C-alpha cells in the first residue's frame, strides 16, 4: 500500500514537471513578422536607386490627342467641271489630251450642227418681227390715248407684242446656253458651228471626243480639275465623333513619304454612313507639286487642347485590365535598414497626349499631399508580382 502511494506520487510529480516545462520552459517568444498590406510595395534605398524610382506632384497639364485617319485627295465641286455639249452635233475640231493645262474661257472644241443654223435664223426672224411689233404697239398706244384707236384693237396689238417679246427672250436664252452673244448676231454672221468653252482653269483629266465624232447633249466630252485648290476627304468612325472641329490642324502623308504636309479642317460630317463612319474635309495649306486628286493619304489630327489632372505616361501601369499609379507612403527602419513604402492606387485612364495621361483619381484622394511615382512605376509593379502578392 505504501509502495502504491509512492508510485502515484512520483507520477504526479513527473506530469507536473512536464506541464511546467511546456508552459514555462522558454524564457521569451520571437516577435511576429510584419504583415505588408496587399497594396503596399516596400524597397530598400539601394533597390530604389537600382529601379530608378522618382516621385513628383500630380498636376494639371494641357493634353491634345492625336487621331490617325485615312482618306483621299479631292477637290471642291466648284473646282471640278464636267463638260457636255449644250446641243448635239459633229465635232469639227479638238486639240486636247489628258493632263493639258487650260485657262477659263479657252476653246476646247468646235461643234457643227444644222439645227444651230435654224436656231439663229429663228431668233433673227423673231427679233425683226418684235421690233416692228414694238413700234406698232407704241404707235397704237399713243392713238388710244388720243381717243383715235379703240380699246379692242389696242388689246390685239398688245397681245401680238407680248407674244413676240416672249419668243425673242426665249431664243436669246437658248443662244446664251450655247455660248452665243446674241447682241452681236446679225443676218451677216450666222454660223454653222459653236464653241465649247472651258468654264474653269485647270488640268484636263478626261477627253472623250475626237474630230468627226457625233456627240449628244448627254455625252461627257471633258473633265477639268483645278489642282491649285485641293481638299482632303477623310474617313472617321462614329466613336470619334465630336473629337474634331473646324480650324484644327492636320499633318498628312502621301506615297509613304516621310515629309508631312499641312491642312486645316474646314467641315465635319453631320450624318453617319451605313458603315458607321462619317466624313471630315480639310483644306490643304502647304505647297505640294506631286499632289493629285485621287491620291491615298494617311493623316494625323491634333485635337483641341484641354487642361486635365494628369501624370507622365510611364507613371500609369496596367494589370488585369485595371490601371494603377504608385504614391509615396512612408519611410521606415527595419533590422537597421531603411525602407520606403509605396502604395498602389487604382485609377481610371483618360486621354493621352504630349507625354501625359489624364488620370481620374478615387474620391477623397489628396492631390496636394501626395507624391506620385513618375519614373520606375513598372519596376514597382514587377517587384509586387515577383513577391507573389499579385496573382497573374
């Protein structure tokens, strides 16, 4: 019995010793490691220097964006002429080839037509009758005033006078369409041919006649273009509607040349085409001797400048379809080493231009008290990924 009590006592003493050794055997516990938040990146001074990290203030900058568009060289309607014969006939003479420069009022072709002779004859006949009718009308009007002539007779004379006057006026307009100066037309200078005159100065682009060929009023004989006043016909898409306006400058290139040419927007389209595009027209300002209508051009449009909150382009980084900037958080000492913490801030991206990008900051962000990483932001993002704190 005494032996059993002795054994039990020894077991209790051993168990107590084991418990004491587990709970109080260690003199002191090691401090827990610091947990770095997910949006913080820390670097030592030597790492900051190696990553070339610089900070600066977020500020306002003037940004003008550049839109790249395509188009062709064209001319205004008033500087392009499609020439037809006002009446049919046979081509008596023509001496033009495409590319020839002509001046306004220059003779392009001579057309012969018997109907033209008949038209002149009809005009001269109607004019002579009208002159006689006019004198008769004036004489009867005076007699009527003196009660010598009846009202009924005067009405008949007036009717004949007005009919002839209308006939003469109509024939004058027909001759004017053909280009005949009816004031100089007499019985002695009736002609069987009339002239096709150039309505503008420019270069002949198209010739569709030759001597002896019969042409109808609907046939196109010539096309002339004034290449001194050219336009750009540019195609833009509806997503860019409202980004450009008249007066803005354009730089454009032709034939893959490196030398830019200048133009100014004069008009923007007001409707969207079925392919979801619309037109922008620009007046060419620079002198370019090898520029011709129909040429393909690539253009850069510099939109109007606006002052926005922005950062240098390299300050903004992208990850997982989101945009971020880094800002200085604090300096700290750890294990005798100096560290700097940078905080990731999610932002929205705006327009870019002139080396800056518009940044839409979260609500409550203190711009004046924050220092943004303006160089080395991508290195900070890489350090964050390599630390395993961002999932790719």
